[in-house]
C-alpha cells in the first residue's frame, strides 16, 4: 500500500474528544474544561459542553480521500468519515508515522484505509495518488481538500517564494485534486446504491475567505480563491450530479495555535471573537464533513458552511459597536 503525505504541516491533533469505538464525544480533560468554562462562570454565562452524538454509518460503501490527513483537522475528518463507514485514503507529505497511526485508528471502525504520500501542489504526484486510489478502491466518491499551510509575514517583508508556496498548496492543490476527482466522477456516473450524487467534493476553506487577516495576506488570498474556485466548479459540474461545497472553520483547538488558547488570558481574548463562547474542536469539523458528504445534504451545493461559533457575525458589534 502507498504511504502518502501532503503539504499539511500541523502537528498531531490533541487527544481526541471522540471515542474511536463509537464516534461519541467524551468529556474534555479537566484542565481544558476549566479553561473553557472558567471565564463563563465569572461572567455568569452557561457552561460550554461538547456534543455527545454518535456518527451514523451514512457513508457505508463509499470511498474517500482526505488530503493533509495525518494531523489536526484533516485527521479528525478522516476518522469521522471512517466512523461513518467510508473507506479512507490518508494523504500526507511528511511524518509518515502519524499517517499510519490515523490509518490504524480508521481501520478500527471496520473500514479499509491506507496512507499515501503526495504533495498536492505537484500535478504528477496528485495524478499518481488518484491512479493508486482507483486501483486499490475501484473509484472515489468523496474528496476532502484539506491540505493547507501558513507562511506569515507583514506584506512588505513577505517573499515571493512564501506567497507562491502558500498559493501552490492551499489553492492550486485543491484545483489539482478536484480536477482528478471530477474526471472519475464523470467517467463513473451515479451509483444509486451508494449515493444520490456521482461524487462529493468538500473544500476546506476558512473564516478568512471573508474576514481580512493582516499579516497573513497569502493565506487569506488563498482562502478567498478557494471560495470562488469552489463556487465556479459547483456551477459547472452540477448537471453531472457532482456536489461541491466548502467548510470554513473558525478558531479550532490544535497544537499549532496553542498560543491563542493555551492560557486563561489568551482564551479570554479569543472568546471576544467567538459569540458562542467556546473554541472549536477538530471533531466539530469532522461532523460537518460527514454531513456534507452524505445524502442528508443532497440539496446543498456551492455553499460555504461556516463552522466558527459565530466568528463571522462581527462580534465587535454585539454591544452596539
């Protein structure tokens, strides 16, 4: 079996709050629970609790590819799809041991999974990845374009190389993978016993497809590009029964952004941007991806689904501006 990675560089996701056995949500560690709820108690607001819902096997028999799936949000999405019954290809570009750990966890759900190393910014590697998947699994039903990265700098100190690197992975990578998936979806057509749609593409975008982000011009530009790329593809392929949507995460608790939430002071500052008053968990994104990949969302097409606790609701105006 192949061993794949994409340009995803996020470290391993924190200990999952979802049980691998049944997809239900367990309690957060005591330290994180106190961090999440301490300021709410001080402000007399209800405590935050995570959902405790099992993931139904609504994707049984489907074949999924998740790019950048060896850590963070990609890992959570790959495991959520596995819990829902899909066979999964775990794409990665570095840290093969982390990818293999995701594969082992996915197979505990009773599905087939393997890891495949490929840089999504490289056309030949993307084409090879799809050829291998079709050889191993027969086809593809679900593509989750998750691989992404940041190379931050003020605009006057940002190098052309760092600008191009982020665009190549975050935007061109999604184009290359979407193109290959659509070729297979159109070749194969609808399998009515599997899904109403010939295929589903989920583009991982960000709240920064609409919220400007100073100091992160390349990243914000890439996500704004993902938005219109997704919508343009959706418009084009809809007659072929191919659904295309985006998930737009807000602040999600992963090790790479621990500075934003890791202390009570940092967490309080972050909550000023989130009306729902809790940080997102990778599994919040996983559940959204399962829904968008399932026939439960069959009439959802060309939509950006913001999973952000209300971050895009201009929280600075919640008390009148």
